[in-house]
C-alpha cells in the first residue's frame, strides 16, 4: 500500500552515554562537556532538515545499582553527569525557526503549578513551539533526592501522573484564549471575566489557580510520553499527543500501535490525534558494505556490563550479583515495567538477555537510500506516525542523518520538505 508521510523527531540523551565522551567525533571533552554548542548545532541541523521536534531526556539521580556503587556509572559517564535540560530550551528555540523543543519533567516530583507556569511561559515566548515529556521516574535514588525514604509504588505513580496532567491542563485553561484584550481606551489589559480559579482538589494534588501568566500559544503545549506497561499505555492514550515506543521488531511496532489506538478510541479520542513514534538508531554510511561493517563492529564491541548496568539503573536491580551464565530466578521491579518485561523475555541467563536485548530499532544499516527504503517498508507493514532518531550525539552522525538520510526520505516523499504551520501542534497534526 502507498505510504503517507511520517514525522521525524530526535531523542537527545542528556548525558555522554557509555564511552560517548571518548568518541573522536563527539566534539566534547571532560573539560567542555557542559558546553551547549553541540546541542544547539543539532537543533539547527534538524530544523533545516524539517524534523518536527527534539526531545530532551532527563533523570535526577546518580545510579549506584551495578556493584552497589556509583563507580561504574561515574567512571564511564553513564547517566551522569547530566544538566537540567530546561535551560537548554530557550537556547535551542532561539537558534531555530520551526522545530518543537520537548524537555522532560517528572510527574512524581514537580509541583503541577510550577510546571504549568513554566511551560506556558516557554510556549508564549516561542509563539507555540514547545512540548513536555512526562515521566513518572523509576529510581528509588531519585525519590530520595526529593525527600522520600522509599519510592512511590508503580501503579500509584501513574495515578499521580494522571491527576498531574489534569491539573496542568486546567491551569492552562484558566485563561481564555482571548483574555488579553489590551483595551487602551478602557484601560483594561486582561478581561477579568475570562480568567478564573480552578479550585482543583485531588487525591495527590491541589491547586487554586489561575495561572499568573496567559494561556499558552498552542492552548496546551504538545504532550509526550513513553510507557510500555499497561498503566503507561492507559495514561498515554488518555492524554498524550505523542507516544514513544521503544521496540525492536516490526511485529512489536504493529502491536504497540494497535494497542495505543484501541485505547485512544476507548477514551473517546480520534486515534490519529495520538501519534506513535518509534525509537530508531540507524547506521548510515556511504555504502551498504561500510554500514554493515560498522554494525558488525558495534555488535562485537557490545559489553554485557554496559547493558546490565544501564538496565539495572532503571529497574533498581544490581545485576552484578548474578552469574552471567546461570538461569535467572524470578525477579520483580518497581521501575519501568514494560521495558522490564521485554528485557526478561530475551533469555534464561543474563548473558543471553544482554546479547539479545535491543532497547530500540537498532539493526538497520546501509546507505541513505537503503535505510530510507527499510523505514518505508517498516511503516507500510506496521503503521505508525514517525521515527525518533536516538543515535549518538556527534556532528558526524547528525550530518549522516540530516544531510544523508533525510534527503533520501524526501526523495521518496516520505517526510516533509517544509512547514505549513507556525506552531509545533499544527505541524504535528498536519498528517
């Protein structure tokens, strides 16, 4: 069947990543790791390449799961250090014209009024180019950083998230779109009849309102979430404009999208208003053979410790205490449930799991046209609304995607060549 256009986003991991600071193409060193110029260059490049948005990942703890110590993570710059992504937002907005900027916040730790006001301010200043990625935060160490002795239970975190989003939506709606009248003759800046308290009283949050700034330019900034558990999917299908899927096969792509769309319909929503995008780590080179060599080298360099430490930090499990080659006993987690289920289904031993587990679609490698053809085939078979590029942050990879892959996609008519709207939500909902 003919494939309609799909959207492109970029998942910007908010730390070096394992070994990333040693990458000769990374453009950063231990001395300049916090310089934002690379992130700003990325924003400019993907704006020129007509990406819809960039998502700024975040977490708020230094892991100490692997080996019951922070040592592994700090030595490899894995998940730490990372700066708060929100100060990057105005810098990236200032450097671009069209692309949406989506920072991450935690519904478990942020006060809803603070978040609603902050996002309204950014949306007004950018004339409608921001979104918000909601996470419930999985790590007990993060909870302890915010004064809790132990983390909130997984199901309760999603109950909180649902209520959190209800509060911020009501706060954004506490000013009518036409509340600012600027009536000089009547000496009335804002019409008092168009601004009201919300008087929200919930199980977890309360807020009187109204906001002390105006309604966001988009009405509501674009809402984004990634959740693979049943609770995460229920939350996403009820509230979100964009749902990120971390899957590794076409069959998983198809099942995830069908589930989200069915849930959206059950919530009385048009399923096309809930965009499903797949995390994607393509290898793009001048020729297919070069790309396959890079893929083979990446497979050969795969270190089980890196995978187990990274996964352990989102499951709150120390995998270093288990023999790599012994069958695993049954494990449970209060962390990411959907990812945990996929992870544990990959084998009987940790070595099998580490060898088999893929956090995203990361086995596609070839020339720009070869990768574009495979993306088209995946979308035609599985359906979906776009891909979220999640590869390494370096200028070489950025160029391979924006100046290599994107033109090949554009030639096939698969992605946009320009923007018809001025706001993020307009462009996202265009197709």
